[in-house]
C-alpha cells in the first residue's frame, strides 16, 4: 500500500509521528509519502526522529491567499448555518470583532435563500485545484490519501480534490473530541472517517451526514500511552527529579484556550493562597498551560507558592519548539504526570478524557472573571461535547465557585471519588477507544482494509 499522508499541524505531527503510528505503518511494509509544515520537518530531521525518506514540506500544495480568504467566509457560513445549537450560538455571542458581525448579518440574509454549507460546497467545486497539488498526486499515484483534520482549517482541500479527481480514496482522522461538534463542516467531505470512539461516530452521522459504514472507531494514537502495557515512570522518581516531595499530594491544573485564558492566573493565585494558608494541606498544584499559551503569560506564575509550572511546557516555550511536542518521549510525560496526580482541574480540556482513562476524577472550572456575562465558563458546559462529559460522567464535577473548587480538591484528597474509578474508565472508553492501548494497531489495520477494498472494487 502506498499512502499519501498530510500532517498539517503540530498537533497531527505529535499524534501520528511522536506516537509511532506512521512508523508502525511503515514497519508493515507500506510506503508513506509524507507532507508536513516546513519548520516541523526541519525540526524532526534535526532531532533525527523517524520520518519517511521522501518527506516534503506541505506549503507548495496548499491553497493560496484568495482561497484562504474564501475559506474564512465558508467557516463563518457554517457557524451561521448551525447557530441554533448551544455550541455555535455561544461562539457567536462571544464575537466582538465588527468584521465578523458584518459577515454574520450578511450571511443570515443569504441563509434565507438556501443552505449556506451547500452553497459553500458548490462554490468550492467551481474553484480550480491548485496545479502543484494535482501534479503531486499524479506523480505519486498513491493508493490512499490520509489526513488528520481539525475540519475548520481546510488545509487538506487542494490535495483532497486532486485525489478525488483521480479516484483515489480519502481517509480523514478526527483530531479531537470536540472536532465534530464545534469546528464547522467538511467543505470537501472525505470518503471515510476515523474517529475516537462510538460517540464520535454518532457525531459524524448526526452532524455531518456520514453513513455508518463510512466511519470507524479506532481510538486516538497519542492516547495509547494510557494503555496497560505502557511503562510509566515511577511516581517517586518523576516527582523527585523535579524537586517535588513525593509525599505531597499533586493536583493537575490543565490550561485551556481562547476565552478562558484570562481567568487561569486568578484561579491559580487563589489556589496558591489556599496552599500557603494550609487550607489545602501538603498539596502541589501542577500547572500545565495549554500548548498555545504564550510564555510571557506563564512566567509570572512560576514563583507562586505551592504551584509548579510544567517543565516540559517551559522547555518548549523557551526553546521555540512546536506548540505540540513532536518528540516521542514527550508523550510519555503526559502518562507519568497523570500517574503522579490524584485528580484534574480544568476548564473543559481534553485532559478530562485522559484522566478518566486512568480512573482519575476531574473538577471542571465553571466560574471566572467573566461571571455575569455571556462569556461565563458555565455556558461551555452546554456545548454538546462538554455536556456529554461534564454532566453525564460520574467523577467529573462542575464547580461554580472557587469555594466549590477547593472543596472538590479536598474531596479528591480524601478519596471520595475512588469508588468511581471503574465508571470513569468505562465512560472514557466510550469517548476514546483507548483502554487497551491499541489504537495505532486499529488505525493501521483500517487503512490497510480500505486500501485493499479499492483494489477489489468493494
């Protein structure tokens, strides 16, 4: 099997290169032609990491400025088309930029005459495929085009159209647990879709019109580190190497993005004061900022009493490495950190799922500086993907105030959530098919099966 693979974002590079998933595909004897961002390609080569010998920079094969501008309109059109859902309605209410509001009302007017997403697809179909993308696909003539996707960035569109013109099957991989419920629509839908778990399969059918036999539940390759056979670092060693007393109880605070960044320093300072005053005894709050958070926002928090800022993120920020580490050993850091922690604090991070895979409880922050306005964190619990986790998972608790959050930490340390470990793992298994640590094997096997079906005409 010859597969053309596009990894258009550092998140995808982490998930498929650092996890060893593509290397496993190559070990099966298959040829891989890889495209990825030029800077990440240079970074991987400098670190002597495994990459296919004919890997190329992806930039010459993406759409130009005009297409990127059009795709911005298409994304807004999708948000307007889906505005009745709690998720997209909240996204619209968060907007402050006048150009979006102008687009919004214009698109609302156009929406009176038809479905905006269908219109966007018709316009895209009329736009010519970039010649370099068509030439590359003709040159390589792969059996399959595979690409992880964030849906909204449209990085794959030119290559996908070129593959479709030559009847080459396309397989997309859903990058995150919220991708199918909050990132817009597939401008050019793939032939097949790989999803985390059965809930994501349902989202693909319900929200994007895929048939059930087009979508496969494989699990996430980067979450295989939470499988039973992964040799995590001993807790005592992991903490001692960072100057943390292993006798301390560790609570992991996982940062989030965009609207909620401004709240995190205040929450961390409040927790630091609780540790310093003895309200949270013998405790360390391990802060892992979101990979996209700037170092200037993180640096002042390093001196807070009782707070430890994640050393891996500090290294990435101070060395200029990619937001999502492409180093294989960095994935194991997540597992060791989760093993060392007794529970999780976050405002709707994917790490809720990661904690649950190990039976660890989560406290979801539903308060902040924006309380009393439409931007309240509490509204995020109404997003479809959030509602399914926050309100329907035992061991995941929504905290509406700082006092509730501190009480939740005390309950975790007292072991009150321990009886829910099995239910947390079961729920995580429904969302992310990773309890056995074999997502990479399922992904490789599914790609092989789909490529073989092309040859048999099935």
